[in-house]
């Protein structure tokens, strides 16, 4: 008599599953054997992934899916670097993260909840837009500036799940490098035109991470029950804006001799948002490394080689 044993795949619900990170992460999870669902405002996103609806404006969400998933990864939030920070934009940046998390927290039926972990995105902006030689760790407090306070409030929602006995993990993410858009594609343009240069002083640190490493950190956060609380998701290589841009130029075999773009020009173009370009902190990866995580791309030159290949691309 043949005995067949069926293993039920764990189900992961992703908010922000149509964003830069979400698109990569949902496929990475699928390759690892997880059942992946997306929480979205649109009915149909991708035939490969089940889509459930929510509407922040109407304060509506599919409660059934919240109580039938094993893990929630909360990535939802408008891009902080997409537009100038008007008062309206800053409120949208905050609300898109906080209200969405509150909607999830307030609509889970805790008595019947099978949720094993709530994993939220956050940012290295938690430590503030400053330039110094200090190395920031997860033990440091949130900065008293806009991004610092957004990240702190974002993470406080995870504490609400922890209070209900749900393991909660906060992933403080640096600049994510991919070959499908994002910050890297914008930084490539002036370099490919032969006018690459550092921004401001060029001495501001630039915490970054390859998309594959970030996805693997999220997968580890699911599978490693010892992961609790905040973790910095940034490559262990400390690199400045000038070094970062110079490395790109060298990889593309392009010149890097133009003078730095003055700070006042960046401030005129981007207003308050210029802080994320002109300042940057050194962020420690020691905690995630001590958890046993191994970066696939710890060095920028290796990440660029994988992302850009032989540089056969067009503007």
C-alpha cells in the first residue's frame, strides 16, 4: 500500500506586491515553494498570484485573507524619492504606510488568527539624514527628522502585532539596486552620458543592497523564528556617494572627472527631499550577519557586474 503525504505550503500575503521590491520578492518566495498572495487596490495583478482587495480611502479590506495566511510582509508605501516633499506629499508618504498597517492590525480576528509572523519594511532613513563617521546599529534611536519619524511610526505598527503574541520583524532597508528601475537606473543616466559626478560633498555614506540579498533577508525573516525586532538590510561595505558613482563610472568605462554637483543646486531642484541625496549614514550590518545571513553581493563591484553585465543597454 502506497502512502502519500501532502505538505501544505505556507501562505504569504504581500502588501505593495506590485512595487519594485514586491515584484522581485513574490517570485523569490514562489521559487522557494511558498503560496504567495497580493493585497491590492486592483482586481487582477498577475495570473500567477491570487489578488485580494483593500481600499485605504474606504477603510476596507478582505478580512478572510488576513485570517488565512501564515505570514504578512508589509511593503506598501508611496516612493519617498519620487516627488518633491510638499506638505500634501509628506502626509501621503506617512499615511500610505501607517494607515495601511493599521487597517491590517485592526481587521485581524485574533482569536482565529493563524498568523506566524508580521514582517514590515522600514528604511535606513530611520537613523536620519546626517553625514558623520558614526556607525548606526539597531540599538540607536530614530532621528527627529521627517524620514526618521516616518520609519519610527511605521515600525510601531509591528509592535502592535508583537503585543498580540505575533513574531514581528522590521527590515530597515538601504537603497535597493536592481536592473529594472529604481535608484540605480536614475544614477546611470548622467554616467552613461559621460557627465557622472558626486553629489554635494560626495562624502555622505550610501547604504545599499542588491535586490537578491534583500529578498533573501525577507525569506530568512519568515523561516528563522529567532529573528525578532529590527534588522538593517544594507551591504556590509561602507561606501560614500563619490565612491559609489566612481565605481559605476569605472564599470561602464566612462569618465569621472566633472566637479561635484553643488549642494545648493540639489536643494533648488528637490527642496526638503534633497536631504536624502546630500546626507547619508553608515549603517551596520553586524546584526543580520550574526544571525547567520550571508550576503551574495557584499561588494558593489560584484553587484554591478551581476546587474549590468557587459553594459549592453541603451538610454
